[in-house]
C-alpha cells in the first residue's frame, strides 16, 4: 500500500492519497460495467458497517450481495444450495472477507477490494485505497461506485445530481432506528389527542347551568335533610337524658 500513501502524520497514522482512491474507483466502475449481466457481480461485506452499503449497492446496480457471514464453499462446492459462479467479486475488507477472497482465487474470479493502509493485498486484483473501517467512509465509497456505474450505463446523467442521498448507504444502529421510529409514531398521537376529544372545547351540557342546576337541588335537599337529622338527633338525646334523670 506504499504507493497509495501520501504522508505519515506525527502520531503515526498514514494519510491516503485521495487522487489514487478516485482513479481506482473509476477503474473499478469500468470493470463492473464491462460485465454484461449485472447479476454476475457479487458484493460481500462481513463487517456490520458495510452490510447496509452492499445491500443498497446491489439494489441500485442489480448486483448480488452477501451481507454477514460467508458460507465456505459458496464459490467452489457445487453441492451447496447457495452455490454461485460470479464473474466479478467486490469485497469491503480483505482481512474480514478473507474466506471469499481465497475461494475466488481457486476459481479465477477477479476481485475488487477496498483496502486500508494495513490491509493484505494477496489475491486482490484491483485495490481501492480507502478507509474500510468507518461506517461513513464505507457508505460513501459504495455510493460513489454505484453512481459512477449508473453514469457509465447511461441510467443517470452526469449533468444532474443523483437523487439518492449518500445517507442511504450508511450503517444505522438498530436501537437508534427503533428510537427514531417510536418518536415518529408518538408525535402524531400527541397532536391528534385534542381532535379525538372535544376540538371546540367542552360541550354545553357539561358546563354552565346544565351542570350546576341538578347538583344544586340535590345537594340542597341533602343539606336540609342533614339539618332535620340534627334536630331529631338533638331531641332524642335530650329525651334520653331526661328519662334517665327521672328514673333516679
């Protein structure tokens, strides 16, 4: 990877020459377009940050994709149910995708790989120097490659921007996606709560004289009964006291 490194920083990190990255991306796009059947191109990513990117790349370019663990023998064992014979292989990281990379060498499948400064280049035919560890970097690389492939196929114009946002290729944490979905579902429910009740306020029969009139009569009657009960109770106690005194 030495020819693709621009310089080394003081903390020991190597900086990749982006001009070399762009040249290799254009070369990889021309190789993909040279395959007549898009389904003969297979994109693989065992790294979680690249699984959404390969899915979107396959969706927009027509290529097959394998996200997650690669089943050994997919390219070499014809007995396998998932056996495939692709004409081009694109991998996200030669280190994590070492199994499909090795199998491609057995059956002479040309390989395009996104390689970092510490990535092994064995069995790699076209190395695209780039950061293959960050989710934004991986998504951007596949977005650029998909856009160039569609431009070479004359599906989209070079004079107009591609309407697909690069965020569609970025990895999304499932927990964050669930929280966003719950938040979006909760907002309409809160806004619709007044409409489900009484949008114009409380109805007339709930407030005003209709509410107070029956309540005043009932409570007034109970108050009078309470006064009568007090009188009767007082008379009863007085009578009892008088009877007790007389008996003595």
